[in-house]
């Protein structure tokens, strides 16, 4: 009972932490496991209950819902995308857009027409080459520096480019949109510091940009590097892959490949000098079908719509559910990666605290010089429990502060414990730390 009382007392008393150094090792082990496990709980709780595609239906999605609803009503989406099964039975999307659905981009003006809403067809077809080329006819794809990954390295052939299809959903800044959306056409805004911030003023509001890359697959080596270069160059028109400034105003975009889909959400009112996404999404095509059978050859839109004709219900129903399931495995992997980092931080804090405590136990002014490293490791396990409990509580409100609490609180308790181990000269302690003239009296 005395040992149990010491455990609870050690949660608020640093002296109790020191007194527990000679308790059985298995008690300290339990304390260490709890200290490492407790910060997991917020991540596990939110991770396994979260809607991974919540950005689609939240009120703060920067109008991407309007963009996707327009896509769902497009002829190319309803008739040109088919669910296929590979030799292993895994599903992927097959994009078969016929000539009536797209314009081949032969000049920069063709791309501009789609961007400005004046393209006579629903899509623009073009090719992105991941190397610097002087013969590139589209000025949006010209770069001042070349990127490191060539497409031939990914495809295993001499072809250095992937065909892609582009669909830009935008509207004129008229009464068709709400006054709050019209703010995206403001030319400049002056901040409180006097800095002038320039925004896009094209007379249009862009809701969503859709890119379809039929051949690109996550099974290709270095595909993520190619994809990053595509986003940097073809979408944001940055001068280099490492640049932080875009040469084009960023808009929310979705990339649909053979076996995955990505979404990056930007505020409607954005600047070329600020290209930080407000939200992002990553999903795997096959995971979205939840191991369903018999879908080979089914139109993707038919699968999503079923017998429903209301695009709003399709969007908020099967479409949102599909993307939630498609993104769930990737989201859970990120949750467990985060848990692994939290565990490493918690365990590392315990080890650092044990070393600091051991050093102070062996100082000349220590009143507990009989302690060895095993004892200080026990102490570290005991003192880490309360910081972990606080980190768990804070994690439910803001997960970003979990690491700060874990490291900061453990080190703070360690420092306070040091003052117990090595009391200052003015502290009477047990008498061994008195000034020499007092010790002799």
C-alpha cells in the first residue's frame, strides 16, 4: 500500500519521485508504458473516427463543392471514366475521353480559353514533360531550371511526357455568385502594416481545377517526385521545384491518376507569394470501393450516382463516402506515423531525464549519492507520467502541442527534482549541505 501511495503521490510531488527510485522495476515499467501510451489516445480517437474527406462537405471548403458538382454533371466524367480491374483484382480508373470532349492544346491560348471559361469543349488535352525543353510551345510549362526526374525513368521508355486532361471550373464575378465570393476579384489590399497585397483580378472566380493523368500510377518508381514537379510547374508555374513563389495565382486543384487521387485546397482569395494549402487530401482508388466485387467495366459515374439524379445528393452521398474510404488507409498510416513520433519523443524524454538525474545524483552536493543509473531510470519513469497525462488532455484540443508538453513538462519536472537532489547551500537539507562553519558547530 505504501508503494501504491508513492505512485499517486509522485504525480504531484518531486520528492516522491526521488523516494520511488528503489521501488520494484516492474512498477517503473508500467509507469513508462503509461507515459508513452497516454499521448496516443487523442490521435487514435480522432484518427479512427475522422471523416477523411470532410473537406468536401465542410462549410469552409472554399467552394470546391461547387467545382465538384460541376464536374459530376460533365459529359466527360459521366461517360469517359470506367472502373477496371487488374490481374490481381484491384480496381483502377480508365480514362477514355473521345475527341468531342477535349481540345488539344497547341498554343497557350487553348489553355487560357479553358482557364477563362471560353473553351468550346469540356477539357483541354496536353502533355507535361518533366525536363527543360526549348521547344515547349506552352509558355506555362517553360521553366528557368530543369527538374531532376525524367519521365523516361518512370515509364521505362524514351517517352518523356504524360498526356493529361485539364478542366477548370470558374464563373464570372457577376450576380451568379455571392458578394463574399466577389472579393476574390479585388486588385489590392493594404494591411495594417502598410504592405500592399495583390490578388487575382481576372474577372472570374475559380472554384476548382481538375487534372486527369491516365497513365500515371503509384506503382512507378519516383512517381511522387514527378507529381511534385507537375504541381510545381504545370499547375503553379513556379520557376523551380524548390521555389516558394508561384507565377500564377493558386487555386484548389484535384489530380486524378490511374490508381490515386489528390486534392489541394487553396483560399479563393490567394496571392502568388503565399502558396500554402488550406487543406489537402490523398486517396487510393481501389480502397474507395471497400472490396466490392463485379465492378469491372462499370462507369465510375454510374457507380457513384446509382439511381439518384440530384447532383447535390450524389456529391454529399456516394461521392463523399467513396473519397472517405479511398483516403482512409493513407490517413490511418499518417496517424500511426504520428503515434510513432510521439512514442519516440516520450521515450527519448524519459531517457534524457534519467541521464540528467544520474548526473546530479553523483554530484558532490547530492544528498542521494547512493543512487545508480537503474534508480534514476526509475525516477524518470515516475516523473514522466504527469506530463504525459497533461499532453493527452491538451491533445484533444490541439494535437500540435503534444510534443511541446511532453518535452517541456518532463524537463521542467527534472529540473525541479534536481533541486531536491542537490539542495542549494541555504537549504538545510539533511545537514550535509550546510556551510562548513555551520557543519562544524
